[in-house]
């Protein structure tokens, strides 16, 4: 009876932790199976422990090439979408102009549209224009769908920013360029960084739009997709686990640094 | 910057208008927002809006890949596409809808836990929610093949608990298999879009002033009533954007259906993909894609109106 | 940046300056001269155009019409970063990403001053924040942030310092303290201060000159005591302190003292203090400040000396506030008349319900035109919140 009540009181906690387990389980599987030595071409069933894949992560033909291509595309798409998106976000928050409603819709729609629709229509455009599908068409597509997310992230930050800070800078002899570089940009930086991070993650991980518009170019997600048909090398799990570890490490180190800096600033 | 403040210089003689005359801000400054908007908006117009126009025109073309396609206003393509593929549409909406409801049911307790109960664990749990993003979602989806493998621990447990008997009866699973059934696809969809539900929910829950709970308790509300009358209504913005962020991508997804499903679980995304990339029947593919867009946009609009939160952007 | 021209400055002159946003006129064409070295207050309720006027002087707002002169120089077309004018912003607008030191050094650095160390150090000492130099704004209390904002502006030796509700975010006690502090700094540095506030007490304590603004216009301009004693409109009479305004009809005009009738009684006031026509038969509003009025119980009416204005009435409320007691009196001449009595010798009969006679020296009476709203400016308490 007591036990029952104890559980009932913490029902939310148990339910939440179950969901968390559901979220984490695949990552654990990916990690465990990166040490597998599978029997056949597919790495779905456990056979025996092996570190072979970790010792030779690029041992699969074309995989590391596709990985580097994905990193390049993600980098450029992040830069492009962040610059364009930040400009739009500033215009939307800081200025009054015509057609604001139409522009807001144009930014919202890509986020409210199933990816496959954007992918198919963009392919139609490229086919009609006779464009060569490959690196550039993928990059164009990635900048397009990342743009809205950057706008949303940066806009939230700029909106919470006191416009008087920029007025204060102008009042204190900073011209428009100085004001932007010394006050606006540093204060908006967390929002821009969040937008950029989101853009990188979205671009790097994108499959559907890329699959439609890449032609014969193979990004990392496309390589994984292809290998699901041909046979999944253990190295895929190695890459997935390494990415996971690096990202978690970056987040944790970042948090620790921020905490230490805050503590140092205390009187 | 220093040289620009020339206070020793004589005052401007003629530029200042006389008192009473109406000044206008210089044209250059009025154009600033347009210059800021131009590149990004142009990008969206050319690579998002214009493609939709091209797709609309393609959908009413006839012809063949060899002879080329011409616009013949052949609207029959739409009826043919609907007639042939309506099961896939129904399936897409059904799977996406089920996954969205499951995401809400699974995600809400976790978001609530992070917002109100996690204490010093809050940041760690948040990192764990976001962390799966860092591994390619295709790799993670493939991991479900292992988890739901025939004869595996999960399937065995479900069988032992007679869950499979129920799901078999409902038609969600077949025999002693979970993989290659609707249940596997919905399970994959739910898993893939769960973080998109949790994060907006968490954001709106976190904004709720803890004193509101105390006030509700003080005013004779039981915990359940407090949740029903205070917490949940206040988290509605998160519920709305979370369900949209889950439903929209799920309805067009074809990765889960392809990797975890069978030919009987194909969604409309699979059809569009194969029409476009394998069959190369562009008009049909364009029409299919357009119908999907229309259905989703109409549903989303109605939903937002009903939910009463239009300022999602 | 030639700093020597700054000291030779001059008056701030606003000529026909106005600001409209679409169809809304925030500031009607305005003529205003702010003498060099003065402490000038723009006083009014929120939305009266005082902040817009200040921002036009700063260059943060482009005037729709008119010009701004600093001394002989027309600065109307100069952007804020080229004007020898600095601002202490409402809620300070300290740069959150910079240390206190860098906040104060900001203006100097932008003007290309190479060695800022001594100046910034001195300035931080002046505002007693020398030990906080390396902290961030959010680590400081409200009063300290306010002092940083003042230091950040003053270090540039502006010709004019603009203060936009600089004390609005502080609690009452700290506000009083900072009022004196600001006044001290102003006397010390001798720079023209233009101070925007909705707090009439603050304006009166600090400023040499006060412009009372209402609906985008300056209602009245003058020294605080002059504004208080001789309000020219009902708005000023009610907004600055409290006034008892009584509708009356002129019985005898044209002499040195006017005689008016109000509620059956006769009152006198100096013709020189009447802002309306003094012809007999005209209507006007007779005003008197609550602290000028004495209050006696009706039984003692005989003790009132001759020659004083009298009104009869009944006390409807009284509140004891330490140094004085405030009474509300209803009578035939008007209801809700306010009387402040010093608590020297308290008459226990003066309680709600008591019949009383109000009396005061006719010289303290003023007259206003009857064509204005009698309660203009009384909503200031709500506006200030």
C-alpha cells in the first residue's frame, strides 16, 4: 500500500524516465553494435565482440568520402543560411516595412511543409532549368530549408534585446558599423549561434531533400540509406557513436566552461 | 570614427530645411530593411516558391520522358493519382496522426519531469533529449531493426505479455513479427520526432510560474485538477507547436516506412519518391506531392484556428 | 573630436520642432530654449511627448519639422554619434556583455581616445564604484547601475546631458538620495542637464526650470516655485501638487482685487493672479492650495480675522499622516475640498461630520479660465505607475 502510493506520487517521474529510455535505447544499440563482428553483410544481430571497425573506421569504400562531403555541405549551408537568416531576422524585428505578413508566411511555410513536397518541387525546378544535380543543388536546397529555422532562432533573441542598447551605443559616438560590431552582434550572438548549430545539424542529417536533388553525389545519410539495401558495415555505427560522443563532449565542456566563467565573475 | 565628428567645421548652410517644413528620413535609411531582406527572401522565392509553381505546372502536363512533357491542363492526373494511391494517403495521415498522439503521451511526462521535477539533473536530461540528434537519424532508425528483430528480446517480451495477440487482432502486427508491420513504422516515426514534441513542450512548461501551482492548490484544486485547469491550458502553445512539428514531417516521411515497414506499409512519401526517382512519371509525382501539400496545409490551418494560437512564427 | 569646443557650448534651442507618427502627433511644433548650465526638467504624464522631445535633442528621433541648435550650431541633421550630447537612458541600457570599466570607457574608445585608464578610473571613483570595475552590469544593484549610466555619459564631457526617467527604477529612499547626488554632480560639472520625468516632486527638487508638458505641448514653463504658486492652467494646477478649484462668477471686476461669488459666499483674489478675463459677470475657476487653508470648527468662526476668504462646509474624511492631517471638506461652494493642517495643536472636534469654516489669505488665491476641464491633470498617479 505504501509502496503503491510511493509509486503513484512519482508516476510522472517514472513515465518521463521511460520515455527517456525509449529515446536513448537506439543510441546504446548503435554504440554496442559498433563493437560487433557481424556474420553477414548486415550488422543487425550480435555475434561477437570486435574492435576491428574502430581500428579502421574508413575501411569501407566511399564512406569517409561521403562523410567529408556532408561536412562540407553542412558547413557552407550553415554559413549561407546563418548570414541570410540573420539579416532577415534583424529586418523583421527592427524595421517597419510593407508586405510584412507575406514575408512572415514565406518564412513559416517551409517549416509547415512536408519535406518530400519541397524535395520534389525543387527537383522539378532543377529538371526544368536543366541544372546539373550534385554538390551545388544540394547546397542550394540545404540553405533554403535551414533559412527559416535560423530566422526563427535569431528573431527570438533579437526580439528580447533592448533597442535602447543600440541607441546608447549611437549616443556614445559609435557609428552604425561600430554599433553593429560592438553591441548588436555580441548580444545577438547566442541566438545566431543557436541558429547556426541548428542549421548544421539539419543540413548534416538531411536525407529526403538531399536524396531528391543530389543526382549521383552521395552524402553520408545517402550512404547509410544505400547500405541499408546493400549491407550495413560496422563502420557506420563507429561514425554514429563517434559523432554522438564528440557532440556530448562539446556540450558538456561548453557547460563547464560557462559555469566556471560565471563563477569567476562573481565578486 | 574619430575624424567624422568635426565640430570645428562650420555648420551646414543650406541642408537644414526651415522650421515648419516637413522632413523625410533619407531614402537610403528607409531602404535598409529591404536590402536586409532581399537576398534571403529572393532565395526562398526562387528555391521554395518558384519550385511549387513549376510543380503545379508539371502536374497538369502530359507526355513521356522520351518525347518530353507539355502543359495540357490534364487535371485527370489528380483523380487518377487519388484513385490509385488513396490508401497510401490514408495510411500516411493515420500513421502520422498515431505517432503524433503517441509523441504527446510519451513526451509530456518527460517535458514535465524536466521542467518541474528534475532539479539539478535538468541540464543532463536536456542534453540526453537532444543528444540523439547528433547521430544520423538513419543510423538510429536502422538500430530499430535490431531492437524489433524477429525473436529478439522485445518481441519475445511482447509475446509473453500477450500484447502481440492484441496488436495482431488490431492488424498492427502479424504473427510473431513486429518488424515490417504498421507497428514498427509508427514506432519508428514516434521515436524520430519525439524530441520535436518534447522541446516545445518543455519551453512552454518551463515558462509557467511555479506560484501558479501553489495558488491552485491553495484554492482547493487537487493535483489532477491543477494539471487539468492550470498546467495543461498554459502549456497549450507548446502542445500546438509540438504536434505540428511532429505531424507535418511525419506525414511526408518515407524513411521509416522503407526501413522498418513492408510493401503493405508504404506511405505517400514512398510513392512520391518512387514516381519521381524510379518511375520518372513526373506529372503523377507532382500531383501526388501537391495533394499531400494541400491536405497538410488545410489540416494545419484548421488545427491552428481551432487551437487559437496563430502567432507561432 | 575636438573637446575644446564643448566647453564653449551654449543654449539648447528648439525651433518649431514637432514629431508625428502617421496621423498621431507626439509633439506639436515647439519653441524652447534651455539655458546653458541649467538643470532643466521636462515634466508630464506618460505619452505627453516629453521623451520624444528628449530623443530629438539626442538625435535618436528625427523631427518631422523644425530645428535643434546647440549654441549657434544647427545639429538637426547630425546623427546621435556626432552630437556632443549624451544620454542616461531609462533603465540605463548598460551593455550586458561588457564590464563596468568597458561600459564607462565605451564613448572614449569610440572617439579614438587611446589612454582611457586614468579617466575611467577617476570617473568610477567619482561615482564610488572603483572596486566594481571588472564586474558585469547584472551583478550591480539598481542604484549602482544608475551611477554607472551617469558615469558612462558624463565621461564624454557632453555639452548637454539628457536624463530619461533616470530614477524611475529605484525605490523611494534611493531615489531621494540619487536626486541630491545628481543635483550635486550637475552643480559640480556645470553641464546643462535636461531631465525627463513624470514625478513632479522630483522635477521640483532638482530643476531650476521646469516645462510642464501635456498632449504634445508645453503647458507652462518656469521656475518650480513660480509654477506651483502661479499655475496658468488647470492641468498645471492639478498636476503639480494638489489644487482646490472652485467654479465662481465675477461680481466685481476691474479693481485691484476681484470679488467673485461661489456657492453663495464671496471670495476675493488679486486681479494680477487671474488668467482669465476680469470683467464682471464672467465665469472663472478660483484656486487655492490645500496647505494655504486654515480650518476652524464652526463654533469658533468668530475667531477668524477680517479680510480673509471664507468657505463653510462639513468634514467628510480626515487622515492623519504624521506632520499634518489631511481633511476632505464638502460645502456649498464645492465638494472634495482638500485642507492640510500642520499638527501643532490638534482640535479633537475636527472629525468627520463636523461643521467647519475654511479661511485663507486672499493673496494666495489664483484664478483660471473656466473653459478648461476642472480635473485635467488629476490622473497623474495612475499614469505614473
